[in-house]
C-alpha cells in the first residue's frame, strides 16, 4: 500500500505561481522506482494528465502546461513537486498526485492522493 499526501494548493491570481508537493509513505517499494504524476480534474470535466516524471527522470507534459509547469522529484524526500507559473483561470481544478508501482511480477498498480484544490482568479 502507498499513501500519498498532496499540499500546496490554494487561491492565486492569474499570472501567479504555486508549487504543489506530494509525499509518499507506507510503501515497501522504493520511491526511486515509482513513476509519479500530476493529474487534474475541473468541474464537469474528466481527469486529465498534467505531467509525469518517470523513475529515470524523464518527463512528459500536457500541451496546455508546457513551458509553464515543471515537475520534479527528490527521491531522498519521497516527494514529487509541480511548480506552476503563469497560472491561468483554466488551470483551476483539483490536482491529484499519482504513483505507479510495478511489482516483482511486472504488474503495475496506481495509487492516488486525495487531491488539492487550485483556484486561479481572473
């Protein structure tokens, strides 16, 4: 089992910045080996990928956030971050952290945090 706790959400004006954090605990798997990602869900919309960072450090971003958001990880702290700059009202959503764990048989399993609200005012 993996527990994920997000923090850092809040209310910010358009053009502002926020940094989200997600810390894992309770896992017998090494954080170093986990793929980590940030997703978001706006009211009335499906959850969508924002950014992922793989165990090897490679990253992928949604087109809508490229150049504005940066995902990073500090393995020693079991933590992944999402630095969000130049925020827009359309970035308003609940942001969720996800950990992908692959067991010894090679089967992946996803674990989700509870989410943190980000609201960008115009």
